[in-house]
C-alpha cells in the first residue's frame, strides 16, 4: 500500500496539535482553526486537511439541537490514524475514555488514511452486545468505494477491541469480534477532492435522520437512494465555503 500519510499534504499535518507525548485531551487553538478556515474558504474545491475539517465539524456540531447531541459524540479526525502508531496508541485510548462513548447511542469517527476521508459510526455501543432490539454494530461510509473500504476492517476491529479493553468492559474478545461492520451503499464522489466534504455531509444527514433504535433487521433505514441529493450536497458545500468560522451553520 505504501507509506501511510495524514491528510493530503506532503508534510505530516496537525501532529503538533494532537501531541501524542502528553495525556492531556488535545485541543486545537481557536486562532489556528480560524486561519485554516479562512484558507479553506479562499480555495474552493481543495481537499480538506484535518485542521479545516475539524473547524467545520465543530461549527456543524453547534448547529444540532441539544436533544440530538445527547445521543451522539464524535472523535477527533486524527485519533484513528494516531492509534495506528504504537507510540501514541495509549494516549489515544486515554483521550477516547474522556469522551464517554459507552453512554452514547452513536459515536462518529471521522477517519483520514492514505489521503482519503471516510466515516466510521459506532451504533449502540451503550447496549449489551447480545441485544436483539438495539443491535450494536458499526457503519463505514465511504464515498470512494473503488478504494475498497474494507481494507480498514482489521485495523478498525483492533481499535474497537482496545477501546473496550481500555474501559475495562466485561465483554469478551469473541463477542467484540462479532460486532457487525456494515458498509452501506452511499453516493460516490466525482473527483479526488470531495471526500472530506462528503464525510461532513454524511455526518449532517446521519445526525438528523438516525433512528431511535438501530436494528440490523431494518438496515439501512433512511440510507437509501433518496437520502442524499446532489443538490443538497452542493448547497451544503457552499455553506461550508462561504460562512465565517464563528457564525457557520447559524
């Protein structure tokens, strides 16, 4: 596969802002986010780097109702890739513990690997893994199916097992390994620069439309051919590119 890269830049990006040498919860400085957002606005249709993605996601998150946000949480977009590095794995698991994901119905996990964005969603990890009504499962939404989304499955499963282990959960390795990983058919990007925007739009649509109980029996629920429209996506991207940082999505 070749060497893995973070983001799409030629140099490693944003590693300093998620310092793996400290156990403190990583935060990007607001001034840095503002600068990156202005850059993104001025260069339309440029693939988003992790800093730009994060500031857009923060603004999008603020636009959701409090009722919606009680059921959801999200992880920093660099954490999965940092987890893949043994030197920072323990710190990533510590940061995730502070998100209390086992108290949420849904956990949004943006992933950027090999210069490509996709979206992993943990569903009902707050439920018993043997539940038949609220099925714990994972969704992997990828706007570039030709890149084979399941190439990440082994890393995702190890990631999930280590999260359970770090939280001292009682579930066995066997049960955790059987959590379904579903890859629904989603709209596909038309060029190589859109994947970050697709992930943000997937997040927007999923938070707005997620069912009370995500049972595999009713999969894929609202994620059918009508859930995503080119017109809606285009309008969403225009909002991303044109609205200032502090007032975006308000």
